[in-house]
C-alpha cells in the first residue's frame, strides 16, 4: 500500500444548495472519492489532504450550521 498517493487532477463536485440537509454527508464524500479516484475515502487520512490542496472559502463554510458548531467546538478554551 502506498502512503503518499499523488492528487492527479482536480475533481469538481456538484454544488449542493443545502449541505446541512444531506442525509448522509460522509457517504456522499465516499461516493465522490470512489467516482474520482477509484478508492475509498478515509476521513482520518484524506480530509487533511483535501483541505490542504486549496484555501477553503471560510465565508461559505460559515453559512453551514454544522460547520458553525464544529468551529465553536474547536475554539473552546
């Protein structure tokens, strides 16, 4: 098993208008990875790589109620 898999190309996932309403968001991400890469998404490994590829749009992320809760937990003293 290779540990440092190269990111061969960008993958444009379709825009989801109400991401907080997605029934199984992790399953959606797994399906995107399987379609684009052909292998299973592992959040403990791939989330860091995905986020480090490009600066996220914090303005858009903060519109999500679930991201707001996540950010608040990170910022607890």
